[in-house]
C-alpha cells in the first residue's frame, strides 16, 4: 500500500479534528446565541442552508467520489495528478454555473434579497470548496495536516467572534466568521497541493469516465443535503426566523454529537476502498464489524443522555430564550444512532463495494418521507414537526440500507452486546437523574451528570468485560504506560 498511514493515527487525528468541531461551537455558540437571539441565529442558519444547495450543485458529488477515485491511484503520482486535475476542472466549471444561478436567485427572490449581504458572504463557501480539494487530502490520509490546519483557523475565528460580534445586528459578521472557520483554510490546501501532484497540466483529459459515478454521487449528495437542510429551509419559508433559531439550536447540539459518532467512518472510507480494490475482503468485513460496534457503544449513551438533559443542554449552549428548542432536541436525538449506522453501511460499505445506487435509493426514500412529513407537520408543530420529519427520514434511510446489506451485515449486528449496553445506560441514567434533582445551574448539572452517567456506563462495560471497550482501554493505557517508561 506504499507509504500506508497508521489507521490508529488517522483515527486519533480525526478524533482531534472532531473534538475541535465539538469545542468550537461549544465556545462560540453560547456567546453568539445570547447576542443574536433566535431571530439572528435563524437568519444565518437559513442562509447557510440555502447556500448549501448551491455548494452541492457546484461540487457535483466529487467530495465522496474523489476520495474513492484518488485512493485507488494514490501510489502513482502521474495517474493521481491526472485524476485530480480532471476532477478539479469539473468542479471549477460547475462552480461558475452555480454562482450564475446563485446571483440570479438573490436578485429575483425577495426572501433572499432582504439579507443580500449575508447571502453573498456565505456564498463564498462555493469558491473555497472548489479550490480546497479536501477529497484529495482524505484519499491520501493526510489527517495530521487537515487537523492542524483546521484547528488554527477555528482558533482565529473564535478570537474574531469575541472581538467583532457585540449586538443583534452583527449577524452578517457572524456569518462571515463562520465561513472563515469552516472554509477559508481551503486556500492552504490549494497552495499545498503541489507536494502530492504535478501542477503542470497533463492534457489528454478523460472527463467522460468520471461522469457516470459523479452523477450517482451527486444524486446521493442531493438527496442527503435536501433532507438535512430542508427542515431549516421550509421552516424559514413557512414560519419565522425565530422558529429557525429554535430548530438550529436543537440541530447544533445534534450535529456536534453526530460528528463524534461518524468520525471513525470518515477515516475508514479510503482504507475500505483499498481493501475492496485489492480483494482483501476479510479485512474489509473486520473493520466493518468494529465500526458498527463502535457506533452502538458511543451513539446510544449520548442519545439517551441528551434526551434526559435536553433542557440543560439547550439553556447552557443557547440561553433561556431558546426554550422552544427543548422538545425538538429530544425528538431529534435518536438520529445519532441511525446516522452513525447509515454512515457505516452507506459510506464505508456500499460505496467501496460499488453499490452507491443503493445509497442513492435509500436517500431518495428519506428525502420523500422528509418532504411529506415537513409539509404536514411544520405548519402546525413548527420546529418540533421538522424534528419528527428528520427522525423518520433517517429511520427510512437505515431500513433501506439494512435490507440491501442484510446478508453481509447481519453477523455484525448480532455481535453487538445489546443487554450490556442497555444495563450500563440504565444504571448511568438513574444516577444522572438523581443528580438532576439537586438544583445546580445548567453548566454544573451537565458537568456532574455527564461525568456520573458516562463514568458509570464505561465502568460497568469494563467490569462485564465488553471486548471493544477493553480493547480501547488497553490501547490507551498501553500508550500512557509506554510514555511513562
């Protein structure tokens, strides 16, 4: 495999990157949400959701397809250079078309025109994503570089946030700083790319060979992005900016937690593609089983904990003005488990096996379910209706993917220790709820109850010798012991 990166190092680096994505909103969102209030955060969330559709069109499925395509030829610089240049040119052309439609939309749609400045600033995402070629760095498993670069820009954004956002009218500045945190580092990707590929045009480009796969990946991304952002867009059109703000507060917490649950799947995609390409199917199934076990062990307790402590989580992260986010957050929390599992089955299994059409069908089903339920529920239940639509859509995606993979995946689901996980969560939950009855503030309650809940959870799993937990603990303790020596 040439200069194969350590899978453990990649996971550690991606975990650090994930933690930075967790810590950044944890530091900034409590501050920003209290200053901008639900209407201000709702405006930024609405604009971001709209721009995501144009970004999606500009990228045309390349972010996922590019990882797989580049991972297959990464040991050959010449082939890799040609591959990257072809995908980059397609991406640039699509970005220009996307911008043309985007500017027209701002001019002709009154709802967009009233926040023109905000839309134009958030629209920079399209440009940054085009030049970033993040898919190349993931295919080459350059997780150390991706992590360090991302953390530096997030730190700059945190400082800028506290220096520049002081009143409710600063929501445009907040939108700009959010783009700086998430996308501006892509400039460095562009400047850095000559280390891995030849910049000089290779010529003899064959765009046609990518189009079939790219269209399928694009359709997959379309379906996913439509139903993940549809709630916010429909809320913005049907209800108020404040309703979008409540929903955004609930989704913000869910997004942070999902990034932890899906962190392993992101690292495993290039490795899984490599195993399939080289017919190492035993290795492929081995990492798949581990990944599903990991999702159940991590997602289930987080899901239950934040359903029990939704009020404290919302009030700590967003403030008392966001009481309308509590029920939507409780409703949306089970998506942690379903998104974690479909991330493994879809991105890590079906895509490397060349069955991306199944992923596409599953996401189309999810999208249809989401559109129908949103149309029925948002007018009456506002952000809670949007949350119900999202949860049901994620369950539908899971069911379709499981049916398609049932013969391969059944064994992995049978190996999960459901009773052990359930008993550990029940014990941790009872102890945490007892702490909740002591009237601390939101922050103290979250800190103490989370320590007790997750401490009890992992302690019980260790005592009853859950194999995956023991393996993780052995690796961590082994590293600490080696450092001390």
